[in-house]
C-alpha cells in the first residue's frame, strides 16, 4: 500500500490487505473501512518520502492435537506492528493491529 504510486495500485493493495468486513477502531473510535482507505491514501499522497517497517510479534494458532479435524488447524489471529516514518516533514505513524482470521 505504502509503495503504491497510483490510486489503482494503492486500491489493489488495500483490497488485498483488508477484508471486506473489517472492523476498525482507531484511537478508540470506530472508523469505516472506506474512510480509513481514503485517510491512508491522502496521508501517503501528501508526503514525499517515507519508509515502512512491519513486525509480526505474535500469532494465535489452533494446535494439531486439539482440533476436531484438520480443517480447524492453523493460524486464527495475527498481531501486527507497522511504523511509517515520514521524512518530509519529519513525523511517525505507528499502527498496532490484530487480525482475526475466520
């Protein structure tokens, strides 16, 4: 998303990353998916230089021995930390998120 140079490539990356029925809470407030997409694009477009670092500090899995069948085995949640460092003007955007996979 952050490396997209056109609206079309940004849209494709956003759609690939965020599920259609994503519930977003930012600073304690519910934010519509479409609004968040627009906010990211506007913020990204207004900056000339930036870098992004992603970390995945944890996952929640259903272990092999407790699943009733093999279709229930696997990762069910992912925790994500993203830091966007802007250099023009200098600022940071830190995103901490968790995604439940269903």
